[in-house]
């Protein structure tokens, strides 16, 4: 009789747990609410929330395989001391995000999240270059101004074959960045292949504290303001404002805007800077969020100080993201000529979503379109006047692209 009673109790408990599971599924995954004291959930609770709790929103997702693998590792792996549950959770999330197949949709653990935010402020320790994946190859998007990468002669379009001897072919962008970045004074060796080289070359770089200016400018021929925009960091709009006031005081008659090797940055900063060159209300870019969510327009809010000033724009393969938005807007709205080489083609919108414990998800939420509806992503902007930089030009420190810009601008009124 005792045995039968025990089985009955066990059966009722199973039914109770099953019913509780259904209830949990109906309550939008509130199985693991945040602790009342504001602390973090337990690791097991975090894991359930990430991988099981959210299955209520995706009824067709069968997570049995995940939990089988998780349990087998916990139960059978020979060296229990090497099992780090938190790393397993991060790794599983990173793998899930990577499976989407978008190199710009990335999960950041707390450390990587902090590094990413530091980058956007223009200060970090490393070699000073933006990298990206194009045609499934890890490439240098641009070496930043005055950094070890630039001083070593790295160029936009260089293919990074290895990082400290590790093949890059299976890496995503952020895995590569984590290997390249490091404390100042330490070394990293990049195996680089360039289009006009016959074989790869190893380039050793010493990491430094990277503090990249957003804007530099100078007068050329006493009447032309030559403005270099290095990045659209959170301080760039204020730096540009200061430069614009000084340029106005110099009574510049023409402007050459150099967006070469500018990897981009914040959309809001691109909108602010575009406003100096466009009349108030002119369209800057269109954010295409897909058929379900539609499109969102961004327009100039002024101050339009240089809206009538004759100008040209320099671009190359290192011009990406926000710099492509600015160049595309001025080309479409004002017919301003683009001089140089085709831009990189990073025309997608990423949004940072805060997650538990200081992690973040950088997720692609839309594609950029120019005011005339041209898609930037994967295509880039084609220069109206193509001028290539040859290896000989780099060696001799010549700049035929800038020379052409000066030639064109001198004939404008």
C-alpha cells in the first residue's frame, strides 16, 4: 500500500509540474523574475530565462537538444574545474546570435560591451583600426588617424589572414577585435594579404592608447577649407561645431570634405553634421525597417551654415556607415560630386539592447537608403570622379585624390 501511495504522489507531482509549466508559458516567461532586492538571478535561472523561458514566445522551438548537451557536459566532462557555467551561457547566446549570419548582429558579454562603448567614445587600447567582413573575408575597413595601424602602413581593403598565428576565416568581427585589442605596450602580429602582393606578410604592431580626433581642418590656397572627418563619435558634433565657427571666421569660399577612411559612428551625429551642409527640412537618409515596420525619415535640422557653399567630397573603401549616409545625402540633395573610390557599403542600422549583467545585444534593425532611395548596404557609393591611389602614391606620400578635389573646387563659383 505504501508503494502505491508513493507512486500516486509522484504522479500527482508530475501533473502539478506539467500544469505549472503550462501556466509559466502563458505568463510570458516570468519563471525567473528579477530578485526583489535588485540583485542578479542565479546562473541556472539566467540560463532558463535565456533558453527555455523565451520558448513560450516561440512554440515551435525544441530546446531538448540544448538541455541534453548542457546536462551531458555537466555530468560527464572529465575536468569539472574547467566548466564555467557563465561562460557556457555567454557562449551559447553568442552562437545563437552568430547563427543569424549577419556580421553586424553581435552579442557582447559585459567586458566586450564596455570595450564597444569605449570605442564609440574614441578612446581604447589597441592598434587603432576598424575591421569588417566583406565577401566572407576579414578586412581592414580603415586604419585610424595617427595610430599604430596607420603608421605600419595598413590600408583599407587589406585582408587579415591570421592574428597571432590564428586563422581568421572562421572568426566574426568581434572575435577578431578581441584578439587584436590589448593593453598598451603589448604586441600583436597580423598576417596581411594585399591585392597587389604575391604572398602574405607578417606585420608586428605594438598596442597603444588610442585617442582618435573626430575632426581636423586647414585652409588650402587661402580660400578653401579642407575638413577631415575621422569618425562620427559622440564628441564629433561638438568638435565639428568648433571647426565650423573657425572656418566661418576665415571666410572660406569652398569646402573639401574628406570622408576617406571614416568608419562611421552614431546616426544622430551624422544627422547633426549633415545639418551644417543642408537646408532645414531636407532629407538626410531613410531607415528601412522592413515590410512589417515601414520606413523612417531623418531630415536636416540646420543650422545650414554651409548649405550654399560650393564643395566636393572625398571617399574611398574605408568610408563606411555614417560617412556613407552623409556623402549620399549631399550627393542626392545638392548634387555634390564624390571623388575617389567606391565606399565600403556598410549601410545597416544597429541598435544596442541592454541585457542582464551588463551584457548587450547589437542587433541589425534596418537598412539605410539615400534620399533618392539607393541602398548602401553591400553596394556602397560609387565615386562620380574615380581616382585610385596606387602603391607608388602611398610610397611617395602623394595624394592624387586630394589633388583632383583641389582642381575641381578651384573652378567652382
